[in-house]
C-alpha cells in the first residue's frame, strides 16, 4: 500500500461521496410522482411538465464531461463543493417555486450541480484509495448509484403522502448541507498542478455535442425518430462529438487524451456501461408503470418492489470468479445475465408479478457483475492527472445510455401498446385516443365507464404486457450483441500500451498518510 495514495478517513469520505451520488440519483425522476400536483398548483402546461424532467437530464448529461475537466484543472474537491452548493441552492429554489418557469430553471440548476458532483466523486475515490482497495470502493459506489432510481419512488411516495410537492426538494437541503460541511472538512484536494489551462474549444464542443445528442434522444419519442427535428439534433450531436474527438487528438492540453480510446481496457468497458445503462433505464421505465398500473400498487409499494434490483449486492462474491475468467469473459458473462433478465421479463403476463421481480433481480445481478469492473478498468487505464475527465467518461456513458434506453424502449412500448389495444365499441374518439396514449390513460378512462371499464382495463393491461414483451426483447438483443462484441471483438485485440503520465504531473500534497484508526 502506497502511503502517498492513502487517506486515513477514506471510508468516511466514501460514505460522503456515496450520499452525494444517492441524492443526485434520487432527483433524476422523483419529480415525476409530483407532476399532477405541480400542474394544479403552478398551472403548468404539458410541455412545461416534460421540461421539469428533461431540464435536469439535459444539463446533467451535456455538462458532465466538461465538469470532469474542470475538476482536473481547478481541483476535484473544489468542483464537488461547488456542485453541492449549486444543487442545494437549486433544490431550495425548486421547493419555493411559484411558477412553472422558475421550477424548470431550478431543475436545470440541479442538473448543472449534479454534473459537477458525479465525476468528482469517482475521481476522488481514485485519489484517496490505494489500488488494492479501489475495486471494493467502486463496487460500493456503483451499488449506491444504482439505488437512486428505485429509491426515488419510495422517498417521493412517503413525502407526497404526507406533505406538498415541494417537500421532495426540501428534503435535499439538510442532507446536502451536512454533506457539504463534512466534505469541506475531510476531503483532500487533488488536481493536475501543471495543467496547461482549460481547453475552451474542447469544452464547448463536448457540451454542445452531448447536449444535442441527449436532447435529440429525449425529444424522439414525442416527435418521432424520423422527424426532421430529431434527425437534425442527433446528426448535429454526432458531428460535434466527432469534432470534439478530432480537436482533443490535436490539442496541446486536451481535457482527455484521445489515445485512451485506442486502449481496449478503456473504450471497451465504456461501451459496456452504455449498453447496460440502456437496458437498465428502459427496464426501470417499464416496470415502474407495470407495478403501478397493471398491478395497482401505489408509488411507495411499487418502489419497494423495485428494490429487487439490489440483488446486485449478491454479485460481490462472484466478482472474484469474473476476475479469474478475465476482463472480457467476465464482462460478457454480466451482459449475458442482463439479457437473461430481459428474456424473463419479456414472457411475463399481467398476473406474473413474481416473474417480473425475478427478472429485476437478475438485472441487478448482471449490473453488479459489470458496473464496478467496467468502472475500475476505465479508472486504471486513465492517467492520474486526467482522472476527472476519465470519471466523466463513465458518467457520460451512463447518462447517454439511460436516456437512450428510456427513449428507445419507451417508443417500442408505446407503439406496440397502441397497436395492440382493442378499445370497447362505442367509446368516444377523445376517450379512445386517451386510452391508446398510455396504460395510465386507459385506466383513467375506464374509471368513468362503469361496468364496461373492467373490459378496458383488462385490454389495456394485456396490451401493455405485449408492449413490455417487445421492448424487453429489444433490450435482450442489445445486451447479447454487446456480449458478442466483447467476446469476438475486444477480447481478440492486442491491448494498446498504457498512456504514460507526463513528467511534470503532480498532485496537491493535501493528504494525511496516517493509517486507519
């Protein structure tokens, strides 16, 4: 163990970083439960309600790469504290919002804060933990990160059952305040002391590229994947990201050394994270609706059942097995388990809740096998002086994968559902359109139909499970394709040499090398 890379309070620091990550994850979708109340209180339009969700995702995903570079340049602790401060202020503003526009702006501010927090947490883990403990620390980090989405409905449901919608933001204030004070006192600073300066062009290209790409993915389900608006955003995002890679390859002081992309142990695991979060995002999107509408559970009850994904903790003793298999075979095994989870879910019917939970548990197991291993591989391949940017690659892949999973899988679910639903004869056109729009809409229409409502509910539930089957089969195909790519493509490549550290790189000597107490 290298004492220069060990901090005696590293496990306390990990707890603070994990809590920061958990708060960021909770707030990604927690507002969705409060939208009916928000719409009534703030007189918000449907478009404004959508932006209350999307503003967070768009700013978060678009800025995370830039935020990682800021941490390398100005200090990862400083960037984390800035992100926490902004997240706290934006949460307070959201809770006190009196207009829809104010709430959207505050949600955007929370997204910016989250983008500053996420890569900083992972870069700090690399700085304060020795190599032999990093895998364990990253496994804990990954598990806490995966908790955010299923815990959102639980926390939101509890708060909304007892308080008004602003409580889902108020809860952040004391939690983040405690984290902020403790982080300022305990976390050491680290940065690239001889950083050549902020890469302004690279930063602008990364923000614009990721922003357009994620915005296009978010907008696709509403406007259509073939709509000019969607195609323009996706193509523009891809072009800007290609320009970013080209610029970074030639810049004297790049945010991220692009030669890392030729290192299989860096680019391969990043692709695996993209695939797995694609499947996870789509699956969570589907099953939360299945549990609430098809099974009739409330938000809190549905959230508790979503905790089946915590089967990922069972992967901890199996990681040694995947290490014996080797990086590529281990990652392929994890993707195969994810594909199996999708196949289990795809055959479930409206009464097969246990089967759904088994599939969710298998998904968690696959994530537990791969996410820590992929993240650790990326960090191992990243030079110390660019650990913030390397961490941002993990976060960017996860954000893009989740957004794409929700958009693509959601589109398949919605299309199949609408095509499969047989509405009762004589139903007014407006009511029929509402029923075909979503399973929730069908249940709302059925509540006004008396005895005929039961037939519409049964038809809607069956149509939803048809759509769920088609969507999760798509997820299984994506996971299996990823497994084949890992085994056939990446495992046969000769690993490129590691990117060397520049001689001038140092880190701030703000560590306490004393042993654990």
